């Protein structure tokens, strides 16, 4: 169950409550029993690790082998040097 944070506008108390997502919001402060409370919404960070998400996680083995072959790069041939020999 998620934990929600509430703040009372009357006594400035903040408190956390474990509630199911389908439960209705609280209507009174636990400390002063005021009806002037608000739910505080926080941003949630997500971290995705690995080569990819979904597109590479559930592929067949034959697809993965083909992708490995596509990733191999042909060796780059060295260009002839344009340097001219200088005589002293």
C-alpha cells in the first residue's frame, strides 16, 4: 500500500498515512482534528538500467543474435597519408 503525506493548514502538522489507492482522502487532522488538511503530492523518480526497456527485454533468441550481427562494424581502412616528405 502506498504512503500518503498530509498537511494541516491550522496546526501546520504534517503526517503520513498508509492507505490503499482506492481509499478516500482523510477529512480531518490527526492532531487538532481540523477539517482543513491537504494531501501533499511528491514527484517520483524512475531509474531505468540496462540496454533498453521492453524492446530488448522480451525478444527471441534469434532476434538477439541478428541484432548482435548488425552491431558488428566493419573495420575502418586507414587512408593513405597525405604528408609530403620534406627535404632539409
